[in-house]
C-alpha cells in the first residue's frame, strides 16, 4: 500500500508538468494557426514541439520555486504567448515556444529548471521548421525535386516533361519554387529523428538509419506532393489545388510523411530503451 502511494505521488508532478506543457502549447498553436504570418510548417512545428516536450517531461519531486521565481516564470510564459498575437512576422515568433517553456521551468525554481533541459531543447524546433530563408536559398534542391516529381508523374502514367524547375503537362506548366523544394519536409523529419535520438539510447548505425530515412522520406514525399499538385492544376481543379497546396488539408502532407517515416523507424524505436 505504501509503495502504491509513493508511486502515485511521484507520478503526479510529472502529470502536472505535462498538463502545463500541453495547455500552453495549445494556446500557442491556436495563436500560430490564426496568425497571417504562419505557414503550415510553422504551426505544425509549434504543435509538434509542445507535444514532444510533454512526452519527454520526466518525473521530478514536484518542486515549486519561491514566489519571485513563480512570478517571473508566469510573466515569461504569458509574454511568450502574447508574442504570437500580432499578425505579422517577427523573428521572436520562432523563440516563442522555448521562452514559454523556460517560463514553466522557472515557475518550479532554478534547480528544477536545470532538470528540464531535455524537453526545453525540444522547444527550439520552430527555429528549424521551416528552415530560414538563407538556408533554403543555399541548399535549394528545386531541380532535383522537379526531376523526382516528373518521375512520380511518369510512374502514374501522366504525360509530363521537365525543363529546369518547370514541369510541363499537356495543359499547364508548374514551376517548383524554392519554398516547395522539400527542405521544410526534410527538416521536419530530421527534427523528429533528432528528438528520437535524444529520448532513446541508439547506436551509431541506428542514428544513421534515422537520418537517411528522414531525408529520403521527406524528399520523396514532397516530390509526390508536387506531382499531385501539378496533376490537379493540369486538370483545372484549381480549388482542389489551393486546398492541397496551402489550404486546410495541406498539413496532411506532413502528417503522412511522418507516418511513413515512423514505419521505417519502428524497429529502432521498439528496440531502443528510453534514456533516464
């Protein structure tokens, strides 16, 4: 009976931290979705980082900091949420999840905050998703993406040919711009792979497998997305094109890519023990 009570008491602080992370994360995700500056990649990263942080939050002793620390933490978390309210882009938007997480950690006191480093690190995901403009321009794989999309169209029996970054179909031409090159999709999966290696004890070969499959699935999945959009445009289904390009269902591409990647990662995830 005593052991059961101890186990319950140890689990409650962890539950409280996870609930706090999910609650603040839900607020920030809603603010990111409604803001005009937000791309699908950005609000997906905001939601993902909070969810992963809640999963990674480990058990603790339920510390509460002194009143000054609690006030400072609450102010920092609230300010990080308010940062996302204005509907214009500012570099601080990318730091909003981390700053809010730091506020939650400070609320529990400086000693407990040190033990939050693992899930705090996860909250920097929006710095990489979507990749900064300078990175996208430097590593722009648009030519390769156009070639891969042409291969997908050919495999589906859709007549198409490529001229540089332009995909020519019988009734339309689609240009693959740098923003649709697939770097964002690959970055999302690379971040997920990085989180997996941070949470689980993996060997060097397992880390390499996660890295390679993240790049491959992200690139191939985005090429399939481009091929689908080119096919819709050629059919004149512009409403469907807009929905799947930047509309309400566009985030499903990211969800589908993550699901495919998880299939390839499952042997590693199931065989690797969690870090303590």
